[in-house]
């Protein structure tokens, strides 16, 4: 009896082990399938990334690609082109896990030749199993995922579409991937590229860039930080608390109610200030400097004549003392004790002068305002045994001097002695 019961127990254990083993094999198979599906999802993500980059490339270069493409001759976009233009990162692999290489084929739309349509096709490498083709095509996020199972036709996920590869000038084989980039998809990419984004998009500075003039329709631009540009044209006023210019400021007129500070020159045909103009250094003008009053805290120097345009009359009251003016004849007047008075005085010059020279006039006087004379201040000849005449000192009406001596009735200029100058003394008085 005990022996019989032991046999039944062994049978139960064996059956339990068989069940456990079967469940283990089933579980391992399911885990392997799950793991493989995860790998295929990664493949789908890889292809989606490529397709999105191709879409963006077309949007950025739509007009150029359209001009280079026909309905039968495609333009081909490679992975290397997308990497070189920044639409794919430099580390993006150019083949998938099966060694297949992705290319994008663009042609013009047959119904509307001003629009593009495209197909992403993998080629080369080893083939995907049918299950992988169905799952990968289903998980592609950009465009319409599909696969190639007959070597000549691209079929959409869940058999949602079929297109001959030859329609896009593409070739491939069984077990490869295809992604349809429709006309709407690529037109949308162009619109995305043309849209001006309100916020910064990392890696896409073009989305924050205008490619043409913008018309504000008479509306304002408010809360602007810094405006950078080349030129500006305004039909009205430009207002600001400060203006800093590294080059010229040009205009027909300029009006300033506050100070102007310039580290270099301020130039203009007319520069007008309703208040003071202050300069820490020189003010230089090649023409007139005009003003109601010109005041100098130091000396006033003129390279030419000083022209007094206002005429005053001697004996008339004036204020303040020290002013200088002129009468109708050009005579100088000065304000003395509150009355305009003529400056009456004289100037006397003396000195030595040689024969044939002209007595100089004092500065500011003409010859008819002066009198002059000469004399021998030194003995011009010295003693000689046959001395028959004497020294000579004379001057004519043109102030030309005769200075010398006669010897034996012959006139000699100057002197024959080395210890004397041979010159005559002169005096000229002008008033």
C-alpha cells in the first residue's frame, strides 16, 4: 500500500515540473519578443529623427530644391547633407542596426508642379523580418511610415497607402523601410520655416529671423531693449533721454534744450544755441563767429584788422568806462568818465640811421602826422691834413637821410674810421 502511494506522488511532481518548464519557455519567448519590439521602437525613433530633419531641410531650402527638381528627375537628400547643415547632430549614425542607409527623394507634385513631395527610402544592408517592418512603420512619428516587401512598392503601415518607388526615382529591395513625406507635409515645413516665432527655439535661430520688411500699420513697438540697424528714417520726432553716436549726426536743423557734450568736433553750416556754449578748449571757425556779445576772460587776438562797425560821437555819454569805438572818420574813441573821448597823444622814436636809409614811421601813423630831423651824433670822418669840408646830416621830405662827410669837396657816406658807426641820429614825432 505504501509503495503504491509513492508512485502517484512522483507522477504529480513530474507533471508540475513540466508545467513550470513550459511556462518558463513561454515567458522567455515573450520576453525576447518584447525586447525585440523595444529595439524596433528605437529603430522607428531613429528613422523619425531622420525624416524630421529631412522635412526641416526642405522647409528651409524649398525654393532652391523646387528649382532643381522635376516630376521625373528627383533631388536626393543624404544623411551627410543633413549633418553638414546642422539638421542632424554630427554623431548621428548614417546607417541603422541592419546596415541600411537612409536617403530622401524629392520630386514635383504631378498635379501641382509648384509643390514638392518626397519619400524616405532605406537601401543596402540586411533585410528586416516582416514583423519588424509592420511594427517599425507603425511607430514612425514624422510623415507616413511604410515598408518595402516586394522590392518595387512602398506600402504604408496597416496597408494604408501604396506607391511605386519609381514614382520618386528611388530603388531598394525587400525588407526595407519607406516614409512618405506628402505635399502637405513639406508645404507645412515651408510654412514652419517662414513663421516668426515669439519664443526662442533652441538650435533654430532662423525661426526668430525676419527675411523681409515688416509693416506695423502705424502701430507701436513697445518695451524694446536694444535696436540694432544700419539706417533709420523717421517722418516725425525722435525722442530719448540720451543719444550716443560713434560717427556723424546729420540734419537740416538741430534743437537741443539740454547740454551737448562732444569729445571731438561739432560741425554745421549753422550751429545755434539759445543758451550758453561752453568749450574746455579752442573754438575754431574758418568763417564768421557771430553773436550779440563775444566775451573773452583772457586776451583777444585777431590775425587781421579789428573792424568797428558802430559809429559814436565824441562828447556823447557812454557806459561802461573802457569801451572802444570810432567816429565817422575812423578816429578812435574811448569811453572815459562816462563820455566818448578822442585819444589825442604823440609817439616819439629816436635812433641811429645810415646814409640813404628812410626814417621809420611809428606803428599806426602816416607820414603827414609826423615831423622828423637828423644830426651827426658821431664824428664821421676824423682828422685829415687836407680837410676842406665837414660832416653832413640831412633828411628830405620822404624821410630819406644823407649822412656822411665831405673831404676835398667830395662827399663820402658814413665814416672812414673803424671805431665809429658812421651813422646819424634821428628823431621822429607823430601825433
